[in-house]
C-alpha cells in the first residue's frame, strides 16, 4: 500500500510541536535567513511520527534480523554499550580540557590500549585510526618509517595476497608504496613457493607484507609461521589485517605469530555499530620493533607518591605523528571498552569459539548444495559458490536478492575475487541455532527454485520496497531530497 508522502499531506496551520513560552526578548530574524520558497510541510505530531517510523521500517539492520555479511562481522550490538557512551561525564567532555579534569576518560583509553595489547599480543597500541583501512595506512607508514630509520631508503614494495580485502592494496598505494600480488594455493593459503620467489625478487625493496589471518576465505593459513619467517628473512615487516579477530579472541595472538603491526576493527570484533558510513575505530597494535613509531598521542600511566595512577598523553620518540584529530573516535572506544568489560577474558574466548562453531555448522548444512571451493574446517566465516551446474542462468546476485524475500540480509557477494560467484557468509556468535537452521533452509529452498523457477530468482526481490537497483548509480548519485514531480 502506498501512502502519501509527508509533503503531500501538508495543510496550512498544522503543527507538530508546541514551543515553550519565550523567555528571551523577541527580535526579528535577519533579512533573507528564512527562505520563502522552501515548501516546508505543515503536519500534525502524529503525521510526523508516522513518517519517520515508516522510513525507519524501510531499513534493515542487526536489530531486525540475521545479517550474515561476510568479513563485516555484523554481530548484535549490546544496548548497554550505547548507555555507557551516552553518560553525561563522557558526552560533555571537551577535547581541549586539561588532563587533570579528564582522568576518567584517559583511564578508559589507557585500559583499552592495555586490553588490545593483551588480546593481540603487542607491545603498544594507538587508538587513533578511524577505521580498519585507516589503520592499514597508519601501519604501512609506520613500516616505511622504520625502514627509513634503519637507513633503508629504497624499500617500497608491499606484498598482498590475491584474496585480500580491497582496502589492502588501496591503502598500500595511498601510502606511496608498490603492491605486488601473491596468488593463493589450492588450499586457500598463500602460495609459499610464489611468496618465496617474490621475496627473492623484491628483497632489496621489500617493506613487508600485508596479510589477513584467518583470511577472507575464512581459512587460517596453514603456513603462517613460514610466511612470516620468510618476510622477516628478507628484511620485511608483517602487517596484520585484524578484521577477522573475531575468530581468534582469547585463542591465538597475532603478535605471537610474528606480526609487527595490526589493526583491530572495533566496529566488527568489539560490537560497535557500523554500516552506512558511520564512525568506526581501527586502533593499531605494534611489536617491540615498531612501538616507537606509533601515532601519537598514546595514553600512559604514572603512579604518584600516594600510589594513585595519573594518566597523561605521550608522544612515542619516533612517532609518525597524528593520523586523526584528538583521541580518535572516543564514543566508539567507550562502546568497545564496555563490550570487553561485560564479557571479560573468558567471555571473549567464548565469542571466538561460538563464531567458529556457528560458521562450521552453517557450512556443513549447505555445502552439499552450494560448492565450497576450499573445503576444509573454516574459522568464523566461509565462502561458497552461488552457481549451480544444472541452473546455468542463475548467479550469486540472484541468490542474494532472493534471500531478501525470505527475510534475510544477503551475504557479501563477488568477494573474495578468487572464488567464482562468491557468497561469503559470516553468521557471527550472536545467532541462535534456530536462526542458522532457518537461513540454511532458505538457501536450500532457493537452490531448488533455481532449478524449477529461475525467473523467480532473476526478478527478486519481490517483497522489498524497491526491486533491483542500479547499485553503482544508487551509491554514486544518492538522491536525498524529495522533489516535487
Ligand atoms: C572491513 C575490512 C577491512 C576494512 O575495515 P574498515 O573498518 O571497513 O575500513 C579490511 N580488511 C578486511 C578483511 C575487512 O573485512
């Protein structure tokens, strides 16, 4: 049923607000401040509420349903995080206040650094970067600064596997370095022989390697120690893309595997909201070798004569400088801190265990129907093919769109690039067995439809407010303003 837009139900004189009596002297607005040509709608409060509530119902989010968007870790965001981030003591702070008056906030930042050091096995952490991709840029700049500090001025090559997230080559080239792509082997690992060859070829120019482990196929690289040793042997450093930390929490520490620098996506692993381009946070952890290069400021603690801790800002001696104004995205850090404190060490480990269990459970339910090209025990996500040999016209996009009719957010599709018609599924730990069962049933039903009624898939979604969009145009030419026809 289509309802009239708020602009169409406007009637002169209707008003949705009752303003309080004026308690300041009345004065005229400056000429030209209010435009007469703006046709602002005049509606009642009920009309206004219905308008915005209806709009909100056109949206899909983790608070509405299952959201298995691979690589994005769309877990449920506990509401206590929001309550903590809204505490007046936090929201009313000003970033220019003196350290003496912001000890509570600095305490939180300091302990967040400590938690992330412990979780990742690193010597130091900076909370500055605004997102994962920003952490990557920060890490590459730190690696470059390290080589320059060693007098190695010619190094400009970063190795990136072909399964990498698009931000990896993008942030590497933004930093001015050259990207050299390393193919994967038939088990979904980095191809060790080709890596060895690339290390030898670029030995003098090697800045390092950027690697996601578990990788974007949801697989833990079986040669992680050899890979890191090889890169180190050639004088390179190891950058870890920590977007997949949800699989490792409390179980394995990238710092101990030999990574020199890694970003955490607080908005993935640590349950702060993301999507829609909203703020995230991508703190970076650094090994002993790189701590001095971390972006400033870092929060450090000192005991005073009474044994009380005092927190203050510190600039590491060889810091690459600031990568973000003030302290990074403080509100996001408060949410992630709350999440860590609510779960504790044991709880975090259970997160990883359940994330991995859920992904393997789901994979085992559908893999006889949807081909899993790298068929081994997965970590927190897996990638299958969205195509069937006996339904040649059906593509991953059709399956993704049909899932909307079944009430699910589609998985990531067409990524990673090395899987044909990829569907990348990440259930996360916050989903119940019943939800996973319903999702698997939907996928199996869709596979059946692909054979018996492929047009149903080609024309999907049938139940959404809009049908198939030109997604590139929709993203590039957003129309955010209603216009009278
Ligand atoms: C999400 C993601 C990134 C980028 O992180 P943002 O916070 O979105 O910038 C990098 N690598 C992988 C594997 C990711 O999933």
